[in-house]
C-alpha cells in the first residue's frame, strides 16, 4: 500500500510539473551516488535514480523549486557479519539555488527510505532530510549538481548520508 502512495505522489508531482512546464521552469534529470551508513558494520551502497522538479519562483541569480526524487540500489553494500544491504528512497523537497554559472544549492524535505537485507529483513521509515551542494549551469536549463544529503539523523538508527551527482535538463 505504501508503495502505491509513493507512486501516486510522484504522479501528482509529475502532472503538476507537466502542467506548469512552460510557465514555471520544469526540469528533470538523473542522479547517482553512494549511500553511507555511519556504522562500521555497513559498507557503502551505490544508487541511481531520477529527479523531477519545477521552479516556484526564479530570477537570474536564484530560484526556489519543488523536487521529487527516487533512487534505488544498483550495487549492494556489504555487511560486516556477512550479507548485503540495499536502500530505496523517495523524497519530496523544497530546493533553493543561488548564484550565477557556479551556484549554491540547499534543500529540505520529506524522505521515505527502505533498507533491505539479504537475510530477508527490512527497515522502513520516513524522516526529515536536508542537503547542501553546489552546481554548474550550462546554458539556461542544463545543470550539473554535486550534493551531500542527510536522510536519517535521529537516535533510532545510525545516520545515513548520500553523496551524489545529478545531471538536470
């Protein structure tokens, strides 16, 4: 059921972006990077995914956007005691970009993450997520972004960080 809610939420975001594409500066792209659990029992897992977004407000030097993001593991991380782990994420964010050709990016929002273990266990939760990064504009719509995001930073589980690169067009 939760997966259906996630897919429907993404469909709503995509529909809103499609509806406002000409007026609001819609964009989409691919994203890849490494998930790191701040626990020595976990090696890094490599994920790839996509981003869809639309500017709410924009000028020549800044923008505020809504973004939807989904990633899934393509290379599992190893576990110290044997076995492997993978992570799927779905997030909705408010993003702020400021600067010219080289710019700063900050984002904050909601993320749902699901960790799957080769032994059959699963850890599923949602939380506040935030990130910082920088990007390089090429023309008016193409961007290359480098980002560091924290997706789980409470005391019930070790911190999970995502170091990623995105290509937006």
